[in-house]
C-alpha cells in the first residue's frame, strides 16, 4: 500500500512554511509522495481576492520542481467553484487507485477548525491526518482535539513537530505592496514568477 500525502490550500503564494510542512510529513511518515492541491476557492476565503488559479498553480509547480517526491494536481482548480476537502480526497482516492492510502496534511489552525468543515465526520472517520505543530503554539488545544477525535471518530492523527518558521502568505503580499524584500520567504523561482507577472502589486 502506497502512502500518499495530500496538502491543499490557496497557496497565494506558496512559501517555505508550506514546503517545510510537506517535507517533514513525507520524511517522518515515510510517504511515497505528497500531492499539492491549489484550491479554486476556499470555503473559508470566499470573500478574499486571490491571484488567478493558473498563477497559483504555476507558482506551486515552480516551488516543488526540485523534489521528485512532490506532485501538483489541478483537481480543485478544474472542479466546482468552492473546494471542499472531503470531495477532493474522494476524487484523489479514485484517481490514485486502491493501492494508495491517503493522509491529509494540515497546519495547526486548519486542524483546530476541522470539525466545522463540510462532511467533517466523514473525513475524520475515513482519512488519517498529519498535523504540523509549532513549538508553544496552541499545543494544549491540539493535544486535546487529538484525544477527542480519536475517541469520537477513531481518527488516526499524527502530530509532527515543526521548526518555528513565522511566514505567512498575507505578510508576503504586504511586503510586495510596500516594496520590501521577500527573499528567503519563498523559493527563488516563486519570487521570480511573482515579479515577472506583477502579482500582488
């Protein structure tokens, strides 16, 4: 059985925090592959403007090009307008076949709100979760939720300890608008794509 990680998000833009979470998950859980899935429209960001889907897809491609264990999928960009994780995971499962087991990778904040998601109970009963946990950040909340999900849904939750990397897509966009440097916050290929295509300006 192949173990495949699925990491979704707006990736607007993708940055080293996303890449580090995916690589730590791959390494620690011995995943054969991690699939990055840029969202068409996140249900939690319906009212926020984002770069065009194709631009975000190209940035994720550029960011992941140097890692042969990473792959990028357009499954949400080519799907319904709002991207719901449960239906994406089912579609990925169908595409990857019966010999693959999917692990959903998420950050702390996403994990803490997961019971509010569409079809949350079905996600929690069917798919193992990998949660990136930063030192000192909502640790008690994460641990309590892991116990709760395990007890109520039988969810397999793997908590991986992440280095403290304080990078956010919002901060990157603000820096660009203010004419400040984003070097070492995103891969060089992503930085180049942003400036060549005049994104976030």
